C-alpha cells in the first residue's frame, strides 16, 4: 500500500465518516474488487485498503492518491475557500446550529463524491500552494491587468506549442485562479515519450506513456512581480516570457537586467554588528533570528564556512576574525516565530541573493515578505521607468 494512503486507514477516521460516502466512491469499481457492498463497515473498508495491490483498478487507486493530496490542512483550506466562493454549505450542521467537525480526509472524500467539480479545481490548485522555491521576476512597473478568456486561451496555446516543440507531445492544460489578488495559473503538460515493459495483472506488457509535469505562475499586480516554477531554469524563463506577452501584453515586461536582482544582504552587512531585526510592529511575530549562515571565499583557494546556532548573530561574536561587513555570504536562514491564533508556529526563510527566498509559502507569505522588505532584504528592482505616471497602463483585475 502506498505510504500516503495511510491517511485513510485510521480507525478513528473510518468510524467518523458515513459509510455511504465510501459506498458511492466504490460503486464504479464494484465489478473489479472483492468487497461486500451490502455489508460495508469501517472494519471491512480498513481491511480492503490495507490489502490493496497492483490488481486493484488503477483509476480507483489514483483517485485515492488524489484525495490524499487534499487530505492535509492546505487541502482543507483550499476546499473550504472554494465552497465559500460558490456559496455552498458543504459541512453539515448539528441540531444546535454549529458545524460538524470534519477532518481533511473527510472533506476530501465528501468533495470527491458530492462535488467533483470543486474537487478537481482544488486538486489543480494544491500544487501551487506547496511550491517553496519559485523563481521570481520583477517587472518594469506595478501593473494591473485584465485577464480575459481570450488572453487565457492565447497563453494556453502558446504554452502548448512550446511544450510540443520541446517534448513532442500535445497535452497541455492551464488552470487559472486568484489568490489574494494574485493572478495564478497551474500548468500540466507531458514530458518525453517513454516506452518500457511492465508487469500488468501478472503479465509482461509493453507500454508507452508520458509523465505529466506541472508548472506554476503567480503574478502580483501591486508589486509587478511574477513567481514561476517549472522543471528547469530555461522553462521558468520561457513561462515568464509567455505570461508577459499574452497576459500583460508586453513581452519584455520581465526582460531587463534587474528582473532577478531581488534580494540583498547589503543593509544587514553594513549594520553589522549592530544589526537588529525590526519586528515589534507586528503583534503576531514574537521573535526573529538568524539560525544559519554560510560564508565562502572568492579567492582561488575556495572554502566555505557554515555556522548553525539558536541565534547566529550572538554566536558570531565569539569569532573575532569574522567580519560580516566584508565577508562573502552565500546565504542566511532567518526564523520567524509566529502566533497563529493561540498556536505557536514558525517559518524559516533561506535567503540567497540575488533571487532566492525559499520557505513554506502556504501561509504567512505576505507577512514574511513584508518583514524582509522592512529589514532591508528586498531591493527596489524596477529599472528606470519606461512609462511616465500619466502613460502607465492601468486596468481592472478580473480573473
């Protein structure tokens, strides 16, 4: 049994979920599985899931995997948001009027069975929320754009042509959505054709297939910045260029020498050893500290020095021969301690100038980016203005 299917093999979960949901899920596969549907129970479903093998229907197994993709807090938040946007009250209420408590697994299964359209939309979006290290591109200005159906179709066609030329496959699907004002898109496409011999129902059979790979784009009109993720640097740059051409309407919007000159340690190094994080303005952040730093040599005799500590800035005072003002720093890791309601949590950002800020972006992304900006780690990367204020393109955002 695949490791991630264990999310569905917990007795507490199986006893809390109505068996009618599992019955509806399993009905299409009833002729291919050995399970008594008339006597379906939490124990029989548990035994069924624990003994899954390669002879089970591939679509059933794949759909269970997809439900597992949404069976975590991120998937729960995405599904809940989509239901709210559509005005659908999916979670049942108690007699008191309060909502029933449901787990992420329960909501994923419920959505798959009762609202497959919402389930599919959520599954398209979940990849986007798990990206921790996208490439970032700064545009020539902060520009609002209107995303019409024609623009979406043109971008999808351009991406399909690009991936066809690259991998000789026709499949390409683009899903647009918005996230806090950002224009977002997930991209699914095929890779190179692969042929092999596989064991299918105890028989060796030749099979040709293409792996499906995903990419991501997210544009913030307030900052003029784009996040892009794909299999390679070349593909990320191509995605950014096609987005600029077909969505923003300016193919050179990200094509300037400062487009990836986004992050800096200059202010931090200049203030050493007096540097202190400015975070008191944010009541939810209880502490900020550097927990790791890596220095390197620019000379012919290459070396690297990496220090980890609870608070690296305090620890570095013991290294009198280390001067951060003049040192070559490869990266630093900054830990943010955050109060999430009544729960304490944290986020660690690996900052590697000029273009990398790697961290879990599923929550607190805007907050962390604001802290980085206020503490001098984010550059004003816009080049000399191409447009005067009167000429600057503005339009309403609609996705």
